């Protein structure tokens, strides 16, 4: 008999209505879901794209979402250590009167990718390929990869880009009605724990305690800061 989980359970008309609704949502075009392929590490993404290149689907539009640690080509930001995200945001906001020249070249990189597709030269690529092209065109690979997601049929990314709601929001990832594939899904539990966990060092706790001491001693929201100071004390 008909299943109860899809439109076939209530006849062909319902399926037709659903199809029409999705067409209206996309400007009278049929809705085509994206494939979000999540992996545990960036190295695994390299292996998968290499295998994809060997198949008949090598020409399918794709992109790889990755952190600035792997994609930033700004000479100062990329050599900075752990605060690349903060430095990138400061440059984009022009806080110190400087901006990122590479960010303004994002369109060049994404259009170059589209040009390759138009000439049927498109092949499955790895993040190193995009970064190399970004250096050549002096364009930001990080934001180009995000822009390519709009027209991509396959989006490769680490697990946490799909599991962590904050990352999904910041990367503008919408998984509704999309296809999600999780490679080696037995690792999902660890990734889920990591996405809701946070690590602090003892020196960070002591610095926070000193700042809270200052707040309390100067009667700045004293009651709220006393409770926070107590947490820092108990942890240290």
C-alpha cells in the first residue's frame, strides 16, 4: 500500500500541488536540492574530491566550505596565529582605516570558476586548488567558496558546519529539503559534544577573575559580577 511519509499517500494531486508550490518558491523553476557532504577532517574532503574527479560527475558545480586557517591568503592575517577571524573582521569593517584587498577580488575568483564551467573545463577541485587560484587572481578563497555555494550542487564541509547551529547561521547554510550525507557517521557523537563544549586555560580564568574583581570593587553591576567571580574562583 501507499506509504504514510510522502505525498503518494494522499494521491497524485497532492504530489502535484507540492511540486507546484516548490516551483513557485523558486520562480517557476523545479526545486533541485543541494547535497551537503560532511566529513570529519579536511584531509578526507581532499580524498573525496579526488575520487569525484575520476567519475562522470566531475563537472557538477561544487564548493568546499573551510575555515580561514585553510583559505586566508592575506599575508598579515594568514601568518597571525589564532586570531585570524578577529583580524579578518577588523579589516572588513575597516576599523583601523585599512581594508582587505583580497576580499574585493572575490567576484573575480567566482566568475573565473563560472567561466571554466561555461567552457566545459570544470573539474572537481580541492581547497588547495581554490587557494592557489586565489593567490593568482589576488582574491579571497574563503569568501569565494561561500559565494560558490549559491550555484553549487554539491557542498563539501566538515561535520561541525552542519551540526553547529551558530556555524550554520554564520555560513548561511539552510538544510531544509536538502540532501545531507555524513561520511563515517560514527564520529558524529564526538563532533556534537565538541560543538557544545568550550575550553579555557587557567591563565584566562585568572585574567577574567581580575577583571571581575575590578567590576565588583567599583560597584559595577556588583551582584551579577560577584556570582561570575565565584564561578572563576571555583574553577581555578
